[in-house]
C-alpha cells in the first residue's frame, strides 16, 4: 500500500490532489505536497519522492543519506527521512 500523504502529513502540511482527483481510497498516488522547491509525492510502500528542477536543491538532496536519485528531477527516500528532505524542499505548511 502506498503512503497516504493526507493521513501521514496533512496535519502539518498542505496536501493537494492532481486536478480531477477525489480524496478517496486509491488516490494516494495522485496526492502531493507542494513545496517551494517542487513537490513531494508518494512513490511506494513507505517511500516518497522529492521532485525538483532546482539544481542547488537537487545537489543537496543527492548528498543526504538514504536519498536516491531516480532521474534528473526525482529523488526517492523513506518516510522516516521526511524531515531532512523537507528542510531542503520547504513544504507549504498549514496555517
């Protein structure tokens, strides 16, 4: 089962859905946390992906332990590493 961003992080961060999606079971892969440097999405069982086109942030993400480069703009990491990735990505907090 994929990480449910709303259940896991919705208390602290804004969680959005791609247009045309509903907050229903099975929509976990369409959820994302908007960030100053891109977005964070679910990408599997207890795994997340940080997506950024900011070269400086990408270089810093690549240096974090537990973070793996998936492609030019995507870095995967465990849910337990969210805080260290969030420091770089700057997710939008709830008011």
